[in-house]
C-alpha cells in the first residue's frame, strides 16, 4: 500500500464510492421487494451481497488513511 501514488488513491476512492452505491441500491431493492412486493423471504438475496459491498467499500474508501498510517509507521 505504501507504493500507491496519488492517482491510484483517487482511483481507489472512486471504486469505493461505486461499491457503496451498489450497496445502497441493493439495500433499497431488498426493502422494496420485502415491503412493496410482499416477499420478505427474498430479502436476503439482496442484503447478503449488500453486506459484501459495504465491506469492500469501507476497504477502498479508507485507502488514504491506511496509506498515511503506513507512512507514519515506517518513518
């Protein structure tokens, strides 16, 4: 992670926001299927993958903080 350049960090953040958007969309879709369509048994088909995208988004969005931490630790 210490070798990431500034443009690579910006790319990581962009990908993180895409993952977070997918997370939000899947949560919304799961709620819609449960409430609007009346199928609560299908909600996990959306909320399970959404949890994975939330973890991926958190990992990508914290790239600058992790890079700074590694630089401070190495110095």
